[in-house]
C-alpha cells in the first residue's frame, strides 16, 4: 500500500492521497481504491488526465489490475 501511495504522489498535480484500500482478489489479482487530492479550481479535463496517469503508474508499478481513483479538490 505504501508503494501505491508513493507512485500516486509522484504524478505532477497530486497533492495528497487518502482513504487507500486494497483487496486481494485471488492469485496475482489486486484491486485498489483511493482518493487523490488536486488543487481546487483544476479544470476537470486536467484532473481526469492526472487520475489516468496515476492509474497507469500504479497499475504498471504494482501489478494492480483494477484501480478506482476519486479526485478531490483541496484548497492550497
């Protein structure tokens, strides 16, 4: 789970990660869900791009087959 958080935070635009959960779905099957924080006022298209990049990095680096990412705007 620490690796997931580190990879998510490595994406430019991610200010924080919280409510991380992971489920073991069987041999070599992992599902994760978590919230990423982006700056309040970030255009929806940019927030979506950030979430997609997080999903790709987490999947590639951890072997997670299914990631559900929620985007939360936060005041900085």
